[in-house]
C-alpha cells in the first residue's frame, strides 16, 4: 500500500519563516548608560526597591525624606531649585515598582537617597546590605558622569574601570533583593562599558534626547502634507547650521570687568574677571567645587574666572580658587572622592584652565553643613 501524503502549503509548513533573520550580537550593538541606568532603567528600580525596604524596616515615611532635603543645604552645579527639590520624592514618583520621575529626577533621587542613607540609616543593621548596594550603584553613576564629561581619558579604559564596578553592584543587588528583581538592563549595563571601548567614546544620549525639543519646535510650523519630511528636514538642517555657527569658541567669558587691584597683586598688565566662563565644552562658575583628579590633597571653591595679559606672553585663562584641605578620609580605591570631607582654608590660588581642565573633577552634588562639605562627585 502506498500512503499518499499531501504536502501542506509553505505558509502552513513554515508559519514563522518571516521571523527568521540575522541578529547582531550584543558586542556589535551600541548601548548607552542613559537608557540602561536612568531612563526607566536599573536606577529607578533600585530607588523604589530601596525605599520599600526602608519603609518595611523603619517608621520613616516620605515626609521624613522630604524634610531631610528641605532642612539640608543641597546644591548642584547649577542649583537644584526649590520646586525640583520638593517634588523629587513625590509619592507619585517614589511609591511605584519603578521610580516614576524623568531621567533628571532619577539622578537627583539616587544621590539624595545616598546622602540620606549614609546620614540617617548608617546604624541600622537590617539595611546595611541595601545601603551598600545603593552605594555601589552610585559609584557606577559617578564614573559614568566623569567619562561623559571627558574625564579620565588616557588613564584607564572604560570597560576596565566600569566592569568591576558593575559586577560588584550586581552581586550585592542579587544578594539583597534576589534574582527575581534583576532586569535585562542589569546585563545590558556590561555591554555599555564594552560599547565605549568599541566606539572609543561615550554615547551621550542626554544630548541626543534634547534634540527632540528642536524637532518639535520646528515641526509644529509645518502642515502634514506629502512634502512634510522634505520640508522639515531642510529647516532642521538650517537650524543645526545656525547652532554650530553661533557656538562659542574655546574660551568664552561673559560679563567681564577689569580688576586693577588684582593686576597690582599679580604684577600683570591686565586682568579681567568674570563669574562664568566656557572652555572645551564645559562651563566654569563661581561657587563650583573642583577636585583635582589623581591628587587627593587638592580641591577648592571657585571664586572667579580670570583672564590675564602678562607682559611676556599672550592672554591666559585661570580659575581663582579658595583652597580646601582634607580633614577626614572616607575613601576607597574604587571611588577615592566618595563623600570626602573638606575644610576651606584662608589661602587662594590660580589654576590654569588650559593645562588643568582635563584633570578637574566637578562634584555632581554636595551637601554643605556649617563649614564641612560632603562631596559626592
């Protein structure tokens, strides 16, 4: 007997043929720390998980956290602002499975929680592992911001610095919260460090995300017709060209005034002072706390930016800083500037921007209480 089997149609035999396609390996994909860490990423997960643990082990509530922020003198490089400081720990953000604020709020919530934990929860034994996991995550984020600002170039490769930090945090996170709390982005975090080596740069999606505003501002003036894409792309190209043309050069001083007293003190021909200046893609402002990388004994508060004409050379640019000395050591080989305590001295000094800008580390957040400054860069 011959058994006749009718061949089914191709679509029935291979119903998922269209889904088979070549997939790039993770090493060839470009990741960025903005989306892995701050934008619906692992920082938001841990902020919410950490606060849930605090509520379970203590009687502290969101009102206590908000009061701690309001009573302390928190500052950022460009000031947090009372509104943002008041709403960063809003219940609609914090009392969720994942912190509900945007990327900027998420960064602020992480570092404020770290200072809160180290000052309020340090003696609570049940939360020691949770505080340690949060601290390790802050180390990762601080090194990311340093790399993003162009610091640490030539000293150590990104993956060599970041991979051990990411690995240490993940082990501590699993130990405290369990594997069920881990997300794919915990793994993608490793690929972010690898991508930086492949690209030899940091994929800065913060800047790219801000470009959405430009697109929206331009797009609302064009009607949705068949030539919409061509019209808006032409206008965006013009806007981009204008922005690049108007971008400041290497040095940009604003609101300068001539200081004759400083000229006499320094013995120079001319000295111009300003509260702000712009150099090599970053701004310097009076009041900033600067730390000199690879030198744990040098730090200072910027008093003013100075442009000086010497008799024997062309104009040079400096920061006049109020020197600070280290009064206590809370350091680590992984994060030597972590919450270091400094005291302002009476001496002042000039720091040449051109030769020292690549070595300066700017604190992301610091907490000032009387004369002691707790630096979290």
